[in-house]
């Protein structure tokens, strides 16, 4: 796993969650790659279900181990977006994650 420094986008006044997510993801594509690698590891160990909340907390913990002094800012509002990106890349993982309709764009 390659932990990199988190880059935060400039605040976008009036931006939707989706717009804020897209700005964050553009600056930090490695986050999705790490979530994908962690999920693949769970699949390899035959886990029947995976929770994006667990993956987020694990990534936060690993970031804290790998860096000093940097606050890892991973917005919980982005979890649903990351799950959808994971499922776009790996439709076979649909059984692993529970998803609901997005309430906001």
C-alpha cells in the first residue's frame, strides 16, 4: 500500500457533495486505489460482506501509521461515492457492499 499526502481542494461555495467529492478525488486518486486493494484482500480471504465504513477507518489508521503530523481528512460523506466507484470497477463485488439510493447529488 502506498500512502500519499492528502491534498485538499479549495472550498467550493455552494457545491454539492458530488462536486466536492469529484474535486477531492481528482487530487487524491490513490484513495480509491487503496480502497480497491483493501477490498480485493477481503475478497481473497473470502469475506462474505465488506463495509465501506470499516475500510475508511482502516485507511485512516494506516495513514496515521505512515505519516507524522498530517491530519487525514477523509470525509464520511464520500463513502457512498467511493463504493459506487469500486462497483463500477468491479461489478462482481456488488454482493459485498450494501448501497442505498443517494439522497443528494
